[in-house]
C-alpha cells in the first residue's frame, strides 16, 4: 500500500491493467476512473474497485463464503468496509468470485440527466 504523510496515493494504471487481464475471462467487465481510483463493474453493477493499489470487492455472502479468512478494509474514509482480494494472481478464482457475487450486488443506480 502506498502511504505518504497520512495521505493515500492514487492507484496505478498498471495495477488496474493487471486486474482487468485477470478478469478477461468474463464478459461485461468495465471500469470507471474516479478521483485517482477505479470502480470495477460487472454487467453494469458495481462489484468492487481498486483503491490505493488494493483490489477490494463488495461484502456479500458469496464473497465471505469464498474467502472465509477475508480481511476487511476501507476503500476511503467514511466508506463501508470491503473485502480485500489478496490472491489476484488466480484468474480462475477471480472469475468464480465475480460470478458468485453478481446476483447479490445491488442493481445499478439510475443516472441523473
């Protein structure tokens, strides 16, 4: 984790590219850059994100079942805790995880305008 003078540093594009490559076996993966971090979508639902070069996913029953010793971390101050995905080298596991949590994710919010 990058940490400097009490302020987290933005995530790197290289880390994002690696995670996206690991998830390339899934259709419907997209991302959105927001304030130095990346929100990860699966079939238009927010599944997780990359925060300070940490891959975090939404806390769902399936995520807890697949990662029983999960570490919870805050993506940013005042946010809800999310689950840290520590084994990002296992593409098959990541695809299984995303497929498992999809039905438990909240529906996409309607955009204004």
